[in-house]
C-alpha cells in the first residue's frame, strides 16, 4: 500500500459572550432549571418573530478582524432545514452566502521551529439547538430548550492541518485569542467552545483528497487529539485491507477511545438552505468596523514578542497566552513590580493553579495583581522565603489579603540575622547529633534534613541559605573530632 497522509479541517463553534440569545431576550446563563430560559421565539412558536442581537454581531465581526478575515458589510441569514428533537423550529438559523466573514488565517509554530499558516474559509453566525437528555434507566428522552437560540460563530478552516498535534495547537491558540478578545468565555465544559473534525487520507503528495469522515462535537483538546489519532489509524486500516472509507458522521466515545458511526454525512444541498424571510440582511457600518479595530488587542505573535522582551522565555510566554485572562493579569502585576520571571513563576506555581481549582477567571480573583506584585517583592527582598510563601498563599488567595500587611502584622518575616538563627542551629545539631556527624563524614544530603529541622524550629521563618551556612560551620566546630567515629 502506498504511503498515506492525513488531511484535516476543523469547524469550530464558539458561543458568543452575550447576556441574551441571538434572536430574543432570553438569558444565556448555564445551569438554569430546564426549560426556564425560553420564550415563544426560541421555542419556535407560530407567528413569533426573531430580532437580531446587536452585541452578537459586533463580537462576530471582531473575531473576523482579529483573524484577518474580510468582514462583509452585508450578510444574510438562511434557514438550514433538518429535523431533530431539540430544534423546535425544524430549522437552524444560520448563514450560507454571504456569511459575515470570509477568509483569514492563523499561524502556528511547529515543533521543528518552522511556521505553518492555517487558512480560514469563513466565519458565520448561527443559533444553537437545545439539548437532549437520555435517561436509559427509565427509557426516556427529555429535551431542554434553555440552550436553543444561544448565539454562536462557526469558524471553518481549510483542510490545511496534517496531524493531531497541529489540530490541537491550532485550537488552543484560537481559543486563547477569542477569550482574550472577549468574543467568548470559552468554557469548554459548558459547551462554549467545541469543534467538529473533518479528516481524510490521501496518497502522499497527491492533490486529490480522499473521502472524509466528520467527528462531531468534541469539547476538549485531549479528546480532539485522541479522536484524530484513532481515526487516522482506522482509515489507514480500511485502505490497508483494500476497502474504501465511507463519507459519514462519527461520534467519539471518550471512554473507549474510538469513533463510531452516527449517520451518513449530509451535503449542503441536503439542508435545503433558503433565505430566512423573517430577518433582513445584516448590515455593518464602516464606523462600527473602525471602532472594533481600535479595541483589538495585539496579535498572538505580537503578544508573545512583548512578553519575551520583558524577560520571559518563549515557551513561558506561550503557556501564559494559552490561559484565559492570564496575560492581562501578568501585565497589571508587572506594572507594579518589573521582575517578570518572578511574576510569571508565582502565577504558574501558585496563582493560576488556585484559580483553576476554584473555577475562577484571574480577573475575578480577590487576589488582585498588586497583591501578587507585593508577594514578588517580599520574596526578592528576602522578607519571606519561598517555602513560607507557598504555605501562606492559600490563605492570601482565599481572603484577598495584602501579603505585605499580613506578613508585617503576623510577624511572619524571614529570619536572616545569624545571631537569631544560631541558637536554633545549635539546638538542632544537638538534638540530631548522629545525623550531624554523618553529614560531617561526607553524607552531604543530610544537610537538607538538618536545615529542614531549623525551619521547623523557626516555624518556617528561617532563611534556608543562611541556616545551611551556619549549620555547616557549627557542625565542623562541634563534631570535627568525633567525625571519624561515626558509622
């Protein structure tokens, strides 16, 4: 069998960051009691007329501008006709021709240091369907229409990706950009950012594409990677056995790590698109586009260069940019304390994990950027040690405490004065005489144990470096004559 290579395209659905739905005033909040955030419009009642959400229009255009797309001054909504229990109208209101945005691209940095530009075909707006809930124990299927009518943009790439890692990296970069723009909150666990993967294999170097299969509704980067890798292996096996790949829609079973067929794949004409008669063409003024351009943040490439120029390593900058809200938090803290590596280190080791654990955006944390900057200064000045900072941080984070004030009022500053540390060093050396002699005889790793005991004696306030030097000198003076007797 000739060598085959994957061809991958993505269709990404991002929920727009609006308070209300695309064509009505129902709230978009997640987790409400089923079928309470509904009205006659989003439940498809006869005679109910949709009204366009202006904020959704702005966010869709903003995404297009940031991705280098051409924003059409006039676009059109159409009815995409198909039946499903959670689609009360019997059609989805979407955009076919023309969409709000066309073209654009996003550039990836590959593992070998080269770059790859992934082209975008289009960005269009549409409303979401509801959600079916299947109760296998009772043999029931229930429908929750709270999500019906939620505003989405669908970003469709060209088939420019060729591996699972490229696809995952593209999605991470796109996700971070859209969240930074405020286009979406991007909470994948709530369905705010998900994608469909179109994948086929073709003979290496051939311009002719193979038959593609589509994997639907993947809502985690991990599952995207696993699904693509499995599907490449599956299709390779089909061709290896002399078979042919069917054009179909697939579901990825994350527990089994495999895809399975849902239905044969529809073509666009199967949806019987026609203009939505209840909505006029969508118009965007030149003034609105100019205002949106002024609000755009730096591109991912520009943002990375800025962080590196401040002193971060390229990979650190990338990791920071992947976390929603983290770059903005970093820059606010850096305005107060210009020690960029230390600010990043505290965010990476303490602050961001705490936010993730509590499900908080960095901007929503009580521990505001000036407080992280204050903690960085305490560490740099030696007022507190790293171990003490790690011990105190959960309380700082939970209460939003000012580290400087908390350390001062609680008498928690690090002890660096040798005259204050020496009595504790002498006490530890006497209490652990056997270990001290072993250190003196050459077992240097025991020094960490002895310093740890000094830290314990000082309730975490002893300066580890000073304590280590004092311990070395004291042990030599005190036990030099007995060192040779130690086993």
